[in-house]
C-alpha cells in the first residue's frame, strides 16, 4: 500500500473519544475527566496567562 493510501485511511478513521479513553484508563466519570482536563489546561503556560487575564477583568472597579 502506498503512503498516500495509508494517509487517506487514517483521515477517514473515526476520531478517538478522549472522555471514553479516560473513563476506561482511570475509571473516571465524565465530570471527573472534565475536571482533570480543566486543571491540567489551566496549569499550562496558556492557562496561566488566561488566569492572569481573567483576574484583571474580575477585579472590582477602583474608586476615583
């Protein structure tokens, strides 16, 4: 089989379901998997930058 044919087969395969994988691998329910993913993402560089930006948006307005 050629590389192009193999690539086409790969593209047509259904995408794996991450939440199902986490449930099977760790025994987590959907909520536990979502919580763990959220915690992981918020601890990445992008997540920390987002948290800093959200913190500045959520500060109460200062009195003049």
